[in-house]
């Protein structure tokens, strides 16, 4: 390094570099104002320090205590987690071959096909969910087809197709499939293909190459994809309220109802919200350990 | 605020100055004419758009004929609507800082809001159509001898079913819990109604104020029957779609739902439960005036427009609800029969239980939420 460069560096050091803080400040402020502060407020509601109604109120853990002592809420949470896990696992399983084909088959139209994959997003989310009502109803496309083929007699439709857990999981899977395919696609596309060639040169079969090279290297994308589905669906409330019926009711619906449907119970609603947030945050931390490429 | 709102505010401010000057002169005048003019001055002095917190369908989304007379008389103070999905939602909005001039809870909430400090009584002398309103419903809008609620729309909660598919064993609420129709039943998402109906079935002394043991029994009953339920509806259009598609054959419903399903050509019966002490539950919409509103006279004028016989007939013909104006009659004789509009006590005993204050509403709501979660 020459003397001139040294002086220049020293000059730079003397003047504090505000670029990084300047760039980080707006998003951090945004996060603080619209994420951390609201969570803090919700936390205060959960312990009755804040109360919607102008009644005497004081700090209490009673809502937390009744949440953990009332098996109904925890059972509902576990039901939602199971539904979400099933959806996430199945969708990842379906999306992986799709993303694999797009990323590694060498097809020149991969970006066109990717565009086709996300084409359903050009229509409204609500419209896409409502369309399933037409397909799955007692007089819907599926049941009408079954009547026509004689598999089911006209008076005996498969009612479990709609307003059921199955309907919620089917629609959630349909809605989230493109979201899952994208991170896996990105992960596979950035794969160093020389590694695949090396595996082949060393005598590995295509299956062995996939199992020992491709899959491990794409795991971060798979985990990211899994979380992409799991996190939003475990607290989902729109889809179950449209196609879930009484049996497809999820934890997210309960939160919405506690805040607004019956008699406003923001205390319990806040507890349920924070519990969901805590579990999702913990799972994200656990999963993120697997997202590191070894 | 939108451009219209700004414009209207400017106009009314300039007008208010004229009104203030004229009011000084008016004070010197005597007689009824002067009083009427003074009232008009008061109205003119109130500025801005009237803020109404109301249910979907009652605003500029189809309910315009109900308040057309008001808009015609006060073109500079057109109503601006915020929508409420239920009373709990309204309560949350009011406490969160929304400041409407008036809003519409239903009869079971009159006492709650009257004692909450959020509302003030109406001056019924400023509502010219008040004298035509159903006296029974007027009384239901009173608390402590004051008129906190002005009754408008009303109807029943009863059981709607497909007569070609369903054969009830009795005229009973029990049809909503009939094992024979598993998967074809829809309940209504109301925190009080379902536990109350269970209480009616069990014959409890006061289904609206059940003891802890009774509430537990009602809740367990609902949880044990929930597997029969296809869905729990919360909007009428959802219910119509459920019936129309054949997904549901039995539901707790309102008179208008019966009218709409008949219009679709479906063979439906609107059954008023009458076994034992069972009866339908009647509800009445009550306009309430917010405390501290800057537009009390405009709010009275708005309610007056809603209370006219013309508005009442329109409501009955188009929405299928009853209207508290006793001069209003629907064109449909079916609806006339379903609502029993010729009976001034249609919403009371012995015909129906009028919905009422629930002292432990929060407990009911919590138990109902647990039913849904179970």
C-alpha cells in the first residue's frame, strides 16, 4: 500500500461511514414501529395492563393461566399444527420434482414454465378459494362427475369434500404450491453442476448423485420452502372460514373470533396470538440451523 | 376526508355564520313558526357529514332508499358509513376511538350501552315518525325511563329447513341437533344465541342468564352435537349459497332467508319452534345516539327518515325484515304472514321471546368460542 493510499484510508476512517446505518435505519425503524411495538402492546393486553373496555384492570397472568389449563385451546393449536405440517410436507414433496425439472432438466423454456407455475397469482386469492366451493360442493364438479359415472348415487354425495379439514388442507396446498416451488428452484438452480459431473465421473448412479449431492445441497431451499408454508398456514383463518366449516376451524379463526366476534376478549386473544408467535419463532430458530449449508 | 366532505364542510361553515346572525334575530320572534325556524337553524349549524356506524347493506351499499329523505333534506351532510359486523365489533371500534354520531346495536344490547356511558337518550319530539312506531318495540328501546334506542328493523331467529328433504319430529329447536341430518345442518355464529337455544331446549328458568352449572350443560350439549354441523354461518349470503347448493338443509335463519329461498324456488319451511316453552327469538335493531356527538339534530333527522312508513315498506319489500313503523306493509303476503305484521306483539310473548340483556355476556361468549374450538 502506498503512502498516498494510506492517508486516504486514514481520512476515510476519520469520517464516520454513515452508509450502513443510513441504509439500515428505515427498515429497522419500520420493524420497531410496526412489529415490535404492536407485539409489546399485545403483550400488555395479554396480562391485562391494557384493556379495551374502560373497566378497572390490573396486571394478571389469569388469561395465560387459563390458556394453559384449558385443553380446548391447546388441542385446537395442535390440530392446526398437524394440518399445517401435513400441508407443508405434501406440498414440498409435490413441488420438489417440479422445481428439479425446471432447474436441472436443461429445458430452454424454464422461465416460461416458472411463469406458468405462478400464473394463478394473477387472479384474486379469494376468487381462487371460492372456486373450490364450486368444485367440491355436494352439487359440485367432483360429486356431479361421481353421479354421472355411477360411482355414487345421486342422493349420496361425498360431503367431506367441502366444509372439512380435507377441504382446508387441499385449498391451502393448492394456494401455496408455487410459493414452495420457488425457493427450491432457486436452491437447485444455484447448484454447481460440476459437482454432479464429478459424481458421475466417480461412478455414482443418478439416484446416488441425487441422494448424496443434489438433495443435501438443496436442503436449505427445502427448509425455507417448508417454513414458507408452515408459518402462514398454522395461523391461517381465511381459507378455513371459507371452506373449513365447523370441523375445519383453526387456531387462527379462534384468534380472530376472540378479538371481534363474540364479546371482545382481547386478553385471551392476545395470549393465543403471542403463543402462536412464540412457537413459530422457536420453530424458525430450530429449522434455521438446518438451513446452513455444510 | 374525501373531496365531497371538504366541500360540504366549507359550505356549511359559511352557512353557519349566516345562521348565527339569523339566530340572533330569531330569538326576538315568538310562536311556533319561530321555534321551527330555530330548529332548522340548529340543524343548519351542524356541519360535516353525518357519521353512521351501521351494518353492511344499510349504507350506500344498497340501503339508500331508507335514508333518501334525509339526503334530500340535507344534501350537504350526507351520511358517511363505517360498517360493523356485530355489536362486539362496534364496541371495539368505539373504544378504539371511532366517533360516529349514531349506530345500531340490537335490542339485547340496549341496557349494556345505556349504562356504558357511550350513548345518550334521544329527544323523541324531534322524530316526527316516532308516533307511528310499534309501542312494544319503543318500550324495548327504553332504559331508566329514557329512550336510548329507536326501533327500526326487526325479525326472528327460527328454523329454516328443506321440506323435500327434512321431516321434523316436532316444531322444536331440536331440529338443529337432529342426528338424522348429520352434515346438513348450519348453526348461526352468535355468542349468546346458541347457548340460549340450548337453555330453551333444557327448559332452564332463564336461558339468557343461566347459572354456571346450566351454562356448562348447555356448552357440553353444543359440543356433543357439533359433529352434526356442516358449517357455522355468519353472513346471510353464505347461508343462501349453502341452501341453494344443497350443502345444507337445516339452519337457524331469519325471515328474509325464507323469502329468498322461496324466490329461488326451493321448497322451504320457516318453522317457529313451539314445543313446550320453546319459541322463536325476536330481535329489533335500535338506533343509538352517541354521547358528545356534534350532530345530534342531523342524527335525529336521519333516524326520522329511517322511521317513515315509506322506508319501512321498502325495507320489508327488499330486505324481508319487519319494520317498526306500524303503517308499513310489505307487498308480499308470504312475508306478512312470516313476520306476523298484523300482530303488534309479534316480537313478544306469547309469540316469541324478545332478545334481552345478557348480564354475563362475556361468559357466554367465551363458552361459545370454546364450542367452536372444541
